């Protein structure tokens, strides 16, 4: 195939006498000498040492006859990188975004000297832009550089973080919080887990073993072997296939039912089966998950599911194999599981764009201390999602405080006076805010238990009114996932 591409890189990468072309993601051709790439990069040296197939009709070739190698990097990044390899002056790389991109490419292509130069430059630039340096280091999984940047950011920003305001609510405006001041767009490319560990380090000042990797002591969940659940009998249609799980359990099924419900069978491996036996397809799925998935492929009642871990594994299966019914079933089931941590539910819902479930999970966490709350799902979503959670949680708390705590001093009045405020209804929304009101009531009763009377009907009516007002206010708080 002959290239008709007219976009050529600037000097010295425009030499048509070079023997190889690197084509960038934005369509710019760099004319390069193999010997320079081979000396700079073991990656390319190994590539060039491979024998080319005799039939090269599918290869991309320039008009001059050079083979064209597509690369993922953009022309700006590749230009910087190749100038570090060529016997010419090093480029002036100023922005931390460029440093990160060049460093990533240098590591990918195993270029030792450019990698050393860029790591040094990243550390130097982090002294000026520590949070950007942290984002780059975490994205490239460089813990030492991430730790250095985190310490620099803590020294720079912590003196600027105000203490929580005095008063009954103690809920700081989002822009003044530690999390609100510790976020930039570049952190979108970092996991929520890394962002969580950064905030914990800033709050507690305790050294973190790794910003880039999750804690090593997470408990492993062990799946239990399941036997096939009896399936509906289809008239004159016996099972025509055996699906074998990864732990060796055989499930007799109807091929057309499984194929219609998901793409599971297309991922399986056909095995030799004894003569006069059903054909066997082995799939990479445990029997406990496969049993549930097969039930959800047939016209039968939904299976009983009370184990959150099993439900989450089934959701992963449904997502991988595009099982619509299984995914809808899990979406309905997860919020009803009493042992499922609402924070896990939030991140799962956010990952699958289930906005109502995500908002509901935040409300269930209003009474919980969340600063130290960690769940493994944080490692699989962007820090942007965790920031959205913290911001939404903060703004909901402020709404609750604004409505539920107003006029609190009038909640307890002398005998024969109508009580116009009752806030016990808010206990189911935010016990942490409700608790001081109870303490206030108890203190009054202890001082003069016989001079207090209540208009219970007024209490009930006003409580319902305020709860409706609070619900409307919470619904207006945006959740930007």
C-alpha cells in the first residue's frame, strides 16, 4: 500500500533518505533512521530484528518505499522524544503535561536516557506544580515521585485550609474544604483510590505505602461451587449443549437460549466430547456466577440473591457478556441488599451511569464519617467520580443543616405553648445532624420535666412539611458524574 500522506514532521525528521517512518496518531510522518532508534530503544531494536513476512501486501509503505509504523503518540510528544534520542540539542520541554507524555512514551519504548531526563524534570517541575506532578506520577505508577509531590502539596496548601466553622452544622463550604482545594483537571486520569490516599495523607500526615496501588491486605472473596439449578422444560426441545464452568461444573442448556441472552458462548472454547454426548463449551466463569447467569437467560423467576459480592461478580459478568436482563436484575437488587456498603453502591452506580441509585447512596451516607471510608471499587473509577461524591455529599449536608437546624431553639416551649418545630423526621436522613437536637431536648427535660408539654399533631404536621421541603432541596443538588 502506498502512502498518500503529505503531513511530514519538521527538520531533522523530514529526511526522505531515512529508512523507516513513524506515523503519529494525528497523522504526521517522522522519517527516522533505524540505527538511531535501535541504539536508543531496545523495544524498537527487538522489533527491527524480527523477520518480515514474505507477503507484505498488508503493510503500509511510503512512496519512497519505507515501511510506515503507526504509533499511538501525537506528533508533539514524538517530536520531543526523538529529539532526546538524536545527536542534536535537547528540546525545551516546559509544561508538566508534555513532560508526562514524553516520559510515558520513553518508558513504553524502553528508552533509558530520555526516561532519566524526564523523571528528573518531573521532580523539578513538581516543586512549582506539585498537584500536577502528583497526577502525572500516579498515572505512570511512579510512587517515589508521587510521594514527593504529595509532600510538596501538603507543605504548600495545608496552612491555607481553614478549620470547620463553629456552630451547629459544622459543614464547610465546598470550595474551602481540603478536597475542594485539592483537585485539578489532570486528576481525572488518576484513580479514585489514589485521590483518596492523597486526601488521607493530607488530613492525617501519615506516610502512605503507595499512592498508586491499593492496600495489599484486602480480603479475598472465595466463590463456592454451585450445582445447576433445574431449568424450565421446553416442549420437544431437550438440552443440546453442555456449558462447563471454570471450576469444572457442567450445565446442560439450550444453545439458542444462551446465545439470545448474552455473548457468553462466543467467548468459550469448544472441547472434544465423547461420541453420542452433547457438545461441550468451556467458559471462563465460575459455577456460582454461571448458574445465576443461566437462570437469567431463561423465562423463569429471578433468582434469590442476598450476597453483595456475588451480585457484584454477576454484574461484571453481565457487563462483559452484554446480558441485558442480568444487568437490569442487579440494578434492582443491589440497593436492596442490607449488607452492601452504600459507598460501594455509589461507585458501582457511577461506573454504570445509574444516577438515581448513585444519588440515593449519597443520602444513605449523610450520617456517616466518610473521610476514612475506602472501598475497592475506588481503584476502577476516575478520581473525578470520587470528587463528585465528596462535593455532592458536602452540598447535601449543607442543605440538611440549613433546613433541619433552623429555628431549633423554638423546638421546645413552656407548658400550654404550641410546639411548631419537630426535627425527629430527619433522623432517617442525617442522624449526625439530628443528634444535637435530641441532646438539647434531653437537657431541657432534665431541668424541668413537669413544665414541658407537646402538641403532637403540630409536631407531626410540621415534621412532614419540613421533610418534604428537605427532599425538594436535596433533589436540586446536582451530582456531576
